[in-house]
């Protein structure tokens, strides 16, 4: 029952660290991320990223994105679809090109340099969602654009990663098999999944929620909404997308039913009581200081590029579609966090021999640092926005 002690330690630590962060004028998520760094292998080594932490953190990020979907305004999402698409594309192109050139400077092969760029083209919007929720900006035009861009960004990153691993990895080369048909099949399945989202939104979610409300058990509406959320997250993962995409659209689907207020009032206590803090801590647990001294030039240079390419790329994408520079700066900041998406991509690349063991630790350090610094950037840029009347 050792996991119970771990759970107690993490929950009390994140509660205290989150409170201290807010008193210091920073988002609470900063303190929670740092708890993972302090308690994890990087410093004290009291908590490890084992199966228990992994499963709780996965549920945490799914609940967080489900809540983001619940609070999203679908009309705003449609209205800002074009800027979101522009932000996503520019936010992918900038890191891939500039980080590729950076990798070549450090002696990476073409395949390795391209993969390094793809790793930092990914966005983990879950951290930004927490800051936007805390500052009550999730349903603003900037928050809506960030959410839409993150979904498109996720699809682009998965598609590019699939092509890279299939074409360039040692496994694919050893098999010598043609992978083009598999790539097109995977893309077709993902398209079918988004058609399924439309069906769930219009028909299946309202029917299931209505049936759930008639069940003679406590919190039946909450139970049915969780079933929808977990099922859509599972199917997203099954077709090769991130589970958070499915969870987000599950929230959007439930939000258009008459049971939105009931679900919204129940899901937040469940998420923030246990699961969401575990997710933020798990990000910090991935941090180690291995290679920090020997590869400091690589780490510092990559960190600067990781922050600037998303911030400038996302900001320019918003500006091209008519938004102000201040709004573009907020949106670019909201796309900076790499989090779990980049960690997963880095692990896939390492296993496929597209990322060398020498620079693997340095890449992980940079991913964690961007995740910690992103909420600070987002808060500062939000404060610079003109005050709404």
C-alpha cells in the first residue's frame, strides 16, 4: 500500500506549493510542476514516475481537457477556426525549420535534426488551459484560438511523427517495407474519427445524457458524462491521436446538452481533489540534471529556440489573420508548453534511434523547462492585454 503514502505526500505538497505560487503572483501550476522536480529523481527521489503515477496523471490530463471542452464556446471555436489554423501551421513550421538548423550545428544527421524539430513542434495545451482557467480567460478569443490551434497542432505533430518513424527509423529500414499505404490508412482512420465526433456531438451524447439522467442512482449525469469522456479519449488514442483530443471534444459534446451545469459543478472537485495535481507532478518527475553541465550550450541554445519559435510562430500566425500583436503574443505564449506531448515524441524517437542517447537527457530537460516557463510567459502576456470594458 506504498502508493497511498505517495498520494498523500503529493496532494499535500501540491496544495501548499500551489498556494505559495498564488501568493507570489504566479499561477498555481508552477508550484505543482516544481513539486515534481523536488520530490522526483532530480532532487529528493521520494516519488518516481511508476505505473501508479502514470495512470493517475493520464486520468488527470483527460479530466482537465474534458473540463476545457465543457467551458468552451462552440460558436467562438468556429469563429476563430481560421486564426487557430494559421497559428498551428506557423507554430509547427518555425520550430521544425529553426530547430533542424540548430541540430545540424551540433552534428545531427538530417533524420535526427528533422526529428528534433518535430519534437519541439508539439504543443501541450493542458498547462495553458490551467492558467487560462485560473485567470478566467479560457473563453476569450485568445483562449479559444489557443484551444483550436492545439487540436490542429496535435494532428499535424502525430502525422509528421508517423511519417518520420515509418520512413527514417532503423526498424523501418531493416524491414524494407513500403509504408505509404499504412500512412494513408492511418490518416483515413483519423478522418473517420472526426466524423464520429460530429455524430457524437449531434446525436449520441444528447441521447446518452438523457438516458443517464433517468438512471435511479446518485450522480447519474456525471457518470454518463465520464463514460462519454473516457470512451472518446480511448478511441482517440486507438486511432493514433492524443487522448486529450477525444476528452476535449467529449466536453464540447456534453456542453451542448441540458446537463452541462450539473456536470460542470461535479467534475471540477473530482479533478482538482486528486487527479489533476498528479498530472502536473508527473511532468516534473521526468526532470533530471543528467548532462546539464556537459551539454549546457546545447541545452541553453535549444531552450531559447524552443521558447521563441512557438511564441513567434504562433504570434505571427494570429497576426496574419488580423489579430493585434498583444493578442498574438498571448496566443504564442499559450503554445509554448511542450509537456507530455513532447515527452512522448522524444521517447518514440529514442526507441526508433532518431534521438541519440547523448542528447536525450538534454532534450528532456528543455521540454520540462519550457513547460515550467510557459505559464509565466502566458500570465505576463495576458496582463499586457487591454482591460475589457
